[in-house]
């Protein structure tokens, strides 16, 4: 394992320390229990958005704390759900009285810990569960689909509504719409190494890719030989379009997300391929996002998220945001 | 059962889990994401380290402190589930007096029921509940019956092992492995394996005592 580490047990603490120092104009980091909150108090009457999850997906979620997005984020150990006391403390810290909306990715550990945190918090609260990963079959009998990169879009869009005075119910409703309107498909070329493990999570050949990979290096639909980008992108988009079934000329946001180890140069190439393929299918791309937003440590690979946009979604997407990882309009 | 009993069990379990850590990690890498073993190890370490703080406390208080430590110190599914287990054990009525075998069974049953509720997983879903639920059912039988305790403990060891092995051919419907579909088949569930090792260690330490 080659990583910037002093001591495996201090990995998270030291990384959070650095994050706090680097972005002291926007956020502050609280330790024991760990949470990241905005530097300024939530204004009265504004719904507070709190997300969280295992670490290793940076900038998600701490990088999205700030004006127009989250009020707080609770980082767990690498790839492990955070603990209920973190969510309780974060909620008590940021709630201005208008209630707390927890944004939770659909994994058993996250669901259970957020649920317990919500039970321990006495204030008004509700939650949104994201499950945009089309690689996994959905079913009411199972854990269902994973929450992946569309969580970033949910946090941005709902964050804007909360900022402009949306109620807890309205925020939840919009979040659920964004989640339902999105589909994501990921591909990995390499594995990733969890610091505590010290070795890669899975083995993969030099000429292989994992199609439908999760954001923790969990296996996906199938293992395949690597192909030209156009073919990979086409297969990814087909899986998404199969699920999302957009109308002809429907407006969409196209989000190419890096898994951490793939250079932006390649992500833009993927964006180009995706544009061409979507254009040929009569799907209109009206907004874009390209970069490393929902990563899996140093994994090489990318995910594509397509979000069907209506006026409400577009308006809230365009609204100003100022966080460590996303900033425009202010 | 006493706080000291819990601590000494945690120490025994820690040794066994550490001995089998590589196997559990490998199972989790096959069908999960590899964090289970680290969470279990971290949890055991935290409980063992609590010794000086809790060794003189009454059982209920000790259990609650263990629950809070586990809940806030582990994370992931294991933290929520084992935290729930200890928290619920502490809620079993009449913990002030002497805890005999029947009372201890009742406590464990209460804890496992709460885990089942929290995780919304039942038998047959390729999780740790595949081991824990049948064990809890057997404890319920033992509690109300006249079976010899040593015999009962041996039966539990056998049940835990059989049920752990049975997860190998299951399709997972809950937890991280559920995302794999058919590809999860052929691998024992790591949570079922760690739970089985815990039960095995406790039962073996009690036989002929």
C-alpha cells in the first residue's frame, strides 16, 4: 500500500484536520463526535440538511457543506457508516427550529445508523434515501439499489430549495423527485485500497473492468474485457436509459463522475462520447457536471448519472452555491 | 452473568476473531466491501478497553455503557446491530438479582429480537441473522425445558455452525451482498461467520463449568 499515511488509526482524524484548516472560511470540523458544519449558524426558519456516510468518497459529503447545499456532514470510518451519536450531535448543532432533513444513501449500515440517530434526536426530522444505481436490481424484498453519485445532485438541488425557504416537506418531496429522476451506472478499471486493510478490495486483471461497480469497490453486474470508451459509455448509457426511459427531447443533466483515480482528461472524453450517443437518441443535455465528486478512494473508473430535469430542478441547480467542492453564482 | 463475565468473554472472543480475521476479511471482499472484520475488531477492542470503567458497575449500567461504546465507536451495520443488541439486553426486566442460565437466555433472546427488528432481516437472507435467529430460538427452547445445560450448549454450537455454512448457497437479499445477485452464491456470509465464532467461543467456555 502506497498512501500518505502517518498511522492508520489517525488517518481519518488527520484528514479531517486538514480539511478544516483548508476550508476554514466555509466550514468547521467538530471532533468526538465527528461532524462538519457550516462556519455560520443556520439562519432561522431554514431547514437543515445533513448527510453523511463512510469516508473515502471525498469530496462527498464534507465538501458539500456550505451555502446552498448541506448544513452538516457526518463522516464515518473509510467505507463504514457513521454512528448515531454523530447524526444526533450534528442535528442539535445546526437545527434552527425548521427541522432537519437527513440525506442517506441506501446501504443497510447507513439506514440503521441514521435511523437510530433520528430516534435519538428530539427535534423535527425526516429523511430522503437515495438509490440511483441502475446496476442493481430493485425489489421491495431486498435492500434494493445503492445510493451513489446522484446523491450529489440531490444535495445541491434540495440545498438550494432549503436556502430559499422551502419547508421540510417540500425539501423531502423535491429530493425524492431528483432521486427518482436520476439513474447512475459505474465502471471500474482498478480496485481501491482501504487503509485499514492495506491491500486492494478486489483483484482485477490489467485488461479487465468491473461493469456496474459500487462506490466501495463492491462487484457490479459483470466482469468484462476492457473496450474502447465509446463502447463502454454506450453500454453504461443503455443501462441508464433502460431504467430512466426519458422522453424524446426531454431536458437532462449529464454528470460524469470520476472514482478518484481517473484523470479529468479522460472524464471529458467520456463526456464527449456520452453527448454524442445521447444526441443520437434525441435526448437534450441542458446542464453538465464533470469531475471527481463521489469517489472510491484511488479507484480508476467513472460513473455516468443522467437526471431528467423540469423547471423546478433546473432553477435549483442553477442557484448559487459556495462549498469546498462546488461553487458558482457567488 | 456479570460485567466481569462480559469482559472476560469479550477477551476470549477477541482472540478467536483475531485468529480468524484473514478468513472473514476474505469472505467480505468476495461479497461485500471488506469493512466487517475491522468493525468487529474495533468493537471488541473498545469493549475490552472499557474494563476499568465498568468492572464494578451493576450489570444493567455496564451493559448500557458497552452499548453506547459499541454504538458510537464502530459504525457500519455491525455497530448499529451490536449496539442495539447490548442496549436491548440492558432493558430485560429484573437484572438486579442473580442472573441464572434462564435469565441469561432471556437477555440474549431480547437482544437478538431487537437486532432482527433494527436490521429488518430474517432467516434466509444471507446475513448474521441466519445464525443468530436459530440460536435465539434454541435458547428459548432451553430456557423453558429440562435439557441438560452442557447438552444444550453443544446443540447451540452445532446450530450456529450449520446455519453459518448454509449461508454459502444462499442468495443475499439484505446488506451489501444483496447488490450481487447470483454472484453472492458460493460464499459464506462474513457476518454469519463472525457471529458463529462468537457463539462458539462463548458456549465452549461455558461447557462443564
